């Protein structure tokens, strides 16, 4: 396995900490990195605030709410 993959935009090396968010998986991380250039929690927070995430296929309002809650450090509403 090559260690230089972490430097390629959209690879999990740069965005791996996003996987700790509820409902996040590798495919969603790749989509966010490719479509919205999200590489960090701060990038995701900005994309969520701008309303960019919900328009992506498979990214629901419920998922957005969970991520917003997690990024704000509060429990998500069930």
C-alpha cells in the first residue's frame, strides 16, 4: 500500500476523521471530497451551512441534521 495516497484529493488519508461522524461512510467521504472539496470537519461545517450537502444524491436532511449536531458537539435529535 502506498503512503502517497494521502496526498491525492478525495482519498481517505486526508478526510479520515470525517468517518467518525454518524452515518458517514467511505463512499460519502469520497463524494463530499470530489463534489464539494470537503477535506475536514471545518469544510463540512461550511458546506452544511451553505446548503450544499442536501442537494447531493443520498444526502438527506436527516443526515445533515446529524452531522450539524455532531460538529456542534451536541447529541442528534432522534
